[in-house]
């Protein structure tokens, strides 16, 4: 058995062992790193945040265009090329070779319209690389609307004119509960005894990652990733 801690993302401090979020964020980084090979040409990042995944695509794309929504954006404005909404993308038809969107689909009020807009700006045969949560707590309230199983996401993509090329799950039962317990502990004493919270979280997540290797559960997971191609 190989004990796998996921992948460190140098652009994401939450993947460091000093963070109480490292197990879930490392798994997400690994998912995106594996999917990056499907990218090419001109890329649009819908909901870019601080572009913490941009470096994974450096060797595959010619241009990286970052878009975010001004109402919910919390990062540095220098990381954003265009402010706009995923429900009405400010780009002409068939402009991009690749569109990526990480942990955004659950935050829009109309997920079908978002995917339809992404399809519109993609060239024929262009790739969409998407991640979205299934089991996870509310976040970015009140702009948190949906959760998706792998089957629900697949159905939604196919209905909006995409063909699934690849789909993966990440973070099973043990990771979910271990990670959520660390989140629960943070307001209890993390703000005043940060070093204790960090140490306790590290031990909890180490145990969770070991249990995940010993007893993986495919039906309980935090996140799924899909690579889909625009058809027609």
C-alpha cells in the first residue's frame, strides 16, 4: 500500500501541512494537475479567484484569460483579466479552445445556463475541465446553491451539449469527516490557540488519509472532476 497525501500546490498555502485544510486541498490539486493535459490554445478560467491553479496549464496553453464575479470575488484584482458573470460571459462565440472552472458551479443560481454559456464560447471540439463538490458544508454564504453527484454532473453536461471524456472522484468518507472535524474545531479554539489547532488537525488528517487508503468508499466523496468536449 502506498500512503498518498495528494499533491502540494505551490500557489495554494492551504495545501501545506501547516493548514488545517491540507488533505482536501491537496486532493483537489492532484485532480486538476492530472486533467491539465487536456487543455490547449486560448483558455478561459471561469471563477478564477487568485489563479491558484494557473501554473498547471502553463505548458499546455498559449493564453490564460481569468474571469471572476465582482460581487463574490475576495482576492487580488491584479489576478483578474475580466470581471463578469458566468451566466452571461462577455466573450464572442467559439473564442476559446479550453474553459476551466474550479469549485464554481455550485455558486451560480442557474448551473445549466452557466454550462450553456461555456459551450457557446468554446470552439467545436474544445475542452471543459470542471470540478465541483458533492459532500461539503455551506460556504460563501448566501451564494451557495447546489451539490452534484458524479451522475448528476454527467447528466447536466450531456444535456448541455458535452461529451464526457474523463470523470474522477476525490476525498472519500474518512477525508470528508476528518476534514470537516478540523473545520469545526477552528472556531472552538483555533483563533486563540492556533498552534494547538494546527497540531491536532495534522494528526486528525494523517489518520483520515490512512483510513482512506485502507477503506476507500466510492459513494461518499467531497469533489468530482470532469473533462468534457463540446460536441456538434
